[in-house]
């Protein structure tokens, strides 16, 4: 039995730890926060959405980024302040536009495999995370966006997705609480939603039952090869006097937006950029149980997604902001989420709302980096999942375990 260190206890780190434990490895997970799922896995949109697998590498998104550069409430906001990291990422993003179609098809195939695997794991481990298998409804406001959606849908279908176009009348039938005028939409019955934080922590508990070891509040200071494996020099994230060295046969970097810095410790360039997103969670009052949607939604024009967690919570998330490692929750970025909610669910009381911001780890071609390092055969990556971290995580975790076995 080999010993593997996993860095990161977000959704990709915990699913990776689970896959490795199931494959017979001893696993130690290092996490800089005091608990699992405190970064991007804490309060994302909550959707398990193979139907949202279309990659962002399109000239239209580049044009929108330039057009909205000074519009603080825009769905896509680019801070014009230059940095080498940002500019190199944008250049590689544009360079990947030619791979838009094959990368979209590859992503949807991976998402479908991951969705099936997550359902299996949740049932096998008895994880309660407000899973709702009610499908996902995409809505479009005009003929141009609906026409683009039809073209994108053809690619998704080639990837194996089951998805059908719906009329405005069918939109109202699928989700009666949704107010507004729409040109049409698409419905994906196999997609689902749930609380990613509860799932991640429930799976971490399953890892412990399988013999996995979690070491929280641990900062990674150095990574190095040893004669028999790899070593991690660590210090206490909250206790600077706590220091140590952990050795293992192999190591997997699953550190989200921190993966770029960790890859640099191994001598490898990994161009992960933090793309900021926001969410609000509405506490649904008993009298409003029937005034919030049950079906997961995606409004293409606003770039907003929603999920319902049981009777008591409604999550609204979205926007993309290229602003470095800034984690501040900005009122001008939260306001569009609240306004959208009040406009489309006017009977829902939004007086009790929790706000959050997180950084999505994105690679320029929108595909996650899964596999061994080019610099060290003992180091593997499972990171860069972008806006589909939860959707893809169970499949990429199994890929890492299979690659390690090979």
C-alpha cells in the first residue's frame, strides 16, 4: 500500500482522497483552513450541471469583457489594471478559442460520468446534502441568444447529454414561480442540485471512516522529492510555532486557486487564474415555501444560476470577475443578484440573505489539469475545474486514481 498526500480539502481534494482510499492507498489530506470546504466549495451555485459544460472560449465573451470593462454591475467584469498573470491568462484564453467545440464536447462527457459517480457515492456513503434531482432549466430572453443556444446544444448532444428545447409555455409549466418574459429555453432532466459544502464535509467524514487522515490549519511551505518519494515542509496556518515534515510516496495538488503557487514549488508552470463569483442564499420563510423555485435555473443573459436546498434555503449565484486574488464581497456585485431575484420571484421575501464571494480556479482552455507533473513523476494535479468544480470532481478524482495505478 502506498501513501499519498493530497493538498486541499475542497471538493476536488476530498473526492480525490476518497478515490485513492477506495483504490487501497493510505491518504493524508493537508488543508490550510480549519475545516473542509471553506473556499470555493463553501457556497457556490449548487448545480450538478452537465448542461453548463459549454466552455467560455468565444470571441463574444472577449467582446463582452471589453464592452463591460467600466460597468460595475456587469455579468463579466475585467479589472483593467494589468498584471503578467492576468495578461498571460487572457492571451492563452484567446488562443484556445479554436478548441471551443472539442473542449465543450470533452467537458460534457466528463460531466456526465462525474454526475453518475457522485450519485453513486452519495447513496453508498449516506450523505445528506439536499440533493434535488429535478433537472435544470436554461432560459433565454431573445432570438439571438436562443439561436446560439441551439448551436451549443448540438455540441452537448454529441457529447451524450439528454436535453430538449422548451417553449415559453413549457417554461412556465416546468417552473411556475418564475416570472418574466422569455423567448424559449432548454431543459436537462438529468441535471441536479444540492449543497456542495454539506456534500464535501460528508464525504470527508466517509474518508475518515476509510482510514484517511486530515490535517487542518496547515500551510505548505515547500515540496521536494526524496530518495523514496516526496516530502512536504509545513507550518501551522494559525500557530506559527507548529512545523513539521510529512513524507509520502506521491502527492496530488488539489488546491484550487492556490495550485499555481504550489506547482511553482515543483518547478512547473500552471496558469490557474482566480475568477471571482458571488452568491446569495435567501432564508425562505415558511409562508414563502411555494414562492421560490424547485427546479434549478440558469438565466443565460444575466449569467445567474439558482438552486433550492430543501424548504428553507434558496441559492442564487453568478457573475465572473477577473480581479486577482481579491476575496472582498462587494455590494455593487451583490446588488444585481438581489435585483434579479426580486424581479423574477416578486412574492419571495428577501429580507434575510447571506452573501458570499469565492474564487474559481480556471485554466485558460477551461479544462481541468488532471494527471502527473512534467517535472516530477511523484507529483500529480487535479485542479483548474473553473465553474464546474463540483460537476466534474468525481470523474477527475477517479482519473487521478487510475493514472496513479498505471
